[in-house]
């Protein structure tokens, strides 16, 4: 693969090491060098095309599904650097609140890599749209993934029609995008497509997608296998 975001040899941790970044306690001149190196790394990550980022996440998910050791950088060093320098997530993940769907684990991501938005049924409304716009416009994320999953309780409730209270606002949103007769798997797929359409209702995001500055994609996470199947594959 000739154009990966960062493989095992060029992960964020490796880039930090090759940039000569040292321990937190440093002399002032060393600290200035560290800041320059960190900013250069973050700039490099942000410059990757969304197709490369998607390829990277696809590969990292394959590692997760295979049971590989988590490859994301969760180190104290990175925690301190992101606290000091801010975040620069390369992707937005809009997914379900289901506790069995942990995006940072599914994609073997570390601190500061993913901007995650979670709602039951991965539905998208004004608050979610505002959060996505913030990540794209201010944090320069250029990939948006709507991640549904198998066995989604919100989708099942929408199909069954038994929700009450504020939960019904979620199931009504899902039910509205489904045909009268629909199986669970198809409903999960259509629900993802509906959330993608909601995202495209943002003029900002729609224009950026038209310019190929960002990509909006959908996927289904299999609770049993751990694999993400992106729509269109």
C-alpha cells in the first residue's frame, strides 16, 4: 500500500520518536523543539486525503477483528501533548450509543485521532450536525463515517413500534426512512443512509463533499465478528 495514513512503521508514536521528541521534563530550548516537531506531525496527519484515511481505518479494523493488540497511541506522553497543543482528529465517527460499539477500539485509534459522536440509533439532528461541522471546519477532519451496527436496539424498536417518551423521537426518525415491510439488516442499512442524508443537509458539509475536500461514508459494524463493512463494498 503506497499511500497509507500511518502504518505500523509510521504511527503517531513512531513519528514522535523520529522527530526527536523527548520526555516531558526538558530544558526550554528542547521544549521549543518539541513543540515544533509536534505541530509538524499534526500538520502531516491533517494533510492526508480522506481515501487514505479510510484505507487506514479499514486496515486497523481488520486488526481489531483478528484480535490483534490495540495499536492506538494511549500513552501518557500523547495525553500530555494533546492537552497542551489541542486536538487534530482526522475522522468523525457518528455511531450508536450501544456499549458494544466502541469506535476507538474498533479502529484501533489513539488519543486525539477520532472525533466521536454517539446517539442511540446513530441518528443525526441539529446538535449532531453542529458537532460534525465543528470538527470539519475548525479541527480539519476530512472523513465522516456513519457507523451503524447489527442488532441495533433502536432500529428494532422502530420496526416494532413500541417506544415511548423521548425515545420515540429516535424511533420515529428511523421509522420514517423505512419501507412498510423491512427486515432488520435492511433497516440498519437504510438508517445509516438516512443519517448520511441528514449530514448532507448541512450546506457547509455538502459543498465540501462536492469539492472532494471531505468524504461522507457509511458502514455497518458486526457485533459478533468485529468487522466493519462499508456500504458499497
